[in-house]
C-alpha cells in the first residue's frame, strides 16, 4: 500500500512515500486484475527463461517424459519381468507422469521463487503472493505440451481415451491448488531456512515413489491401501488414469474428498503464513 503525505503547495519538493505489505487479503481486492496480469507476465517470463539457453529449448518437455518412460519400461519388463497394466507401458506411465510432473514443478519452482526474485523484491513493492501463483501458471504450459505428447502416443498405439475424459480439467485444478498450497508454505519457509530447497528434491522423489506414478493402486498390498490413499496425490493420480485410460478401474471417491479437505487447509494456512512472512521478507533475503 502506498501512502503519500505532504502538501504540494507548501512542500513541493518533499514527498514521503510509505510502502507497507498487506495485512490481509482485503488489500488485494481492488487490484485483482492487475495481480492477474502481473502473474501471467511473470509466468511467461518463467517459461521463456527456463528454456531460452537450452539447445533443444521447449522440446525437452517432449523428450524428458519419453526418455523416462523408456528407462522405467525396460526396468519393469526386463528386470522385474512384469508390467503394471495391459496397456502399453509408455501410455500408462506418461498418464501418471504428466500429472505428477505438473504438481512437482509447481512445488519446486514455487518454493524457490522468492529467492529468484530477491533483487526485485528489495527494490519494488508488489504483492509477493503473485510470485508463487505465477510459477503455477507457468506449469500449465508444460502440462499442455505433456498432454499433447500423451495424446500422440495414445494415437500411435491406437488407444482410445476413456469416456470420463471430461473430469480431467477438474483434476488438473486439483493438482494446481495442491501444488500452490505447498509452494506457499515452502517459499515462506525458505526465507528463514535456506536448506528447505535443498531438502525439497529428496521429499519430492520420495513422494513420487509413494504415489502411483510408476504403478497402479493394485500393486499396493490391500492392507496398506487405506493409509496409502491418505496421500492427497494418490487418489488424484488414480482418477487421472481413470479419466484418460479405457477400462481402467474406477477408484473410490472418499480419498479424493479427503484430499480436497487437505488442500483447503494447506491453502488457507499457507496463505496466512505467507502473508505473515511477507512482513519480514526484505530483511530476511
């Protein structure tokens, strides 16, 4: 918030400008359109910078999941001598990987975004919450490209999408809000504890193996499935495969409901924690 004090006639050369952070979301209400415009501009900048200095550029979005699918496919086929689905492994794996990569990108980029923009933050005031929001928006670009790759692979193998494909946009928003909620917590924590971003890749790697990205839920022992599905990522991945792949068994709905509750708690708590941390942001960077 900018406050200008002083009389122009008596003190034409002396103006005092006070820049203060928002105390609540009410401060942001009059400028939602400007925030949205700024978030979108930062998202486009994020995508451009990320791929600008690479040789293959945005083609890495296409190559990375295919290379990983080929590696894991050889591991399952020739080492474990099993396949997680009757569908081609490339199709099965890319379905889970596309959604997981979107979520992981929102978290990892959002966690370090305040440090990435510290030079700007120290010079100009703007609602800092725009920064983690922009990284989430940037993740949609990679997600769209990944889904296009998945669609091409499904067409190559002659796999027809499921009739439940219409629920996919809702699941994408589920992952977006979950990633944003965690990013709010992680970015605020990273201001105080810089080893947060060092620990985060390990946590994401562990979360990937504890979520049905490489395997279906049927691979999990039945006695452990209840606790396994308390992970908010797991039911959304299962519903994602059910929405995309034909003849995939329909998951239970209750874990998804719990996941929505977890997202609501994390999002509200993360927003409050981020707002409180914003007050000491400049001094901590």
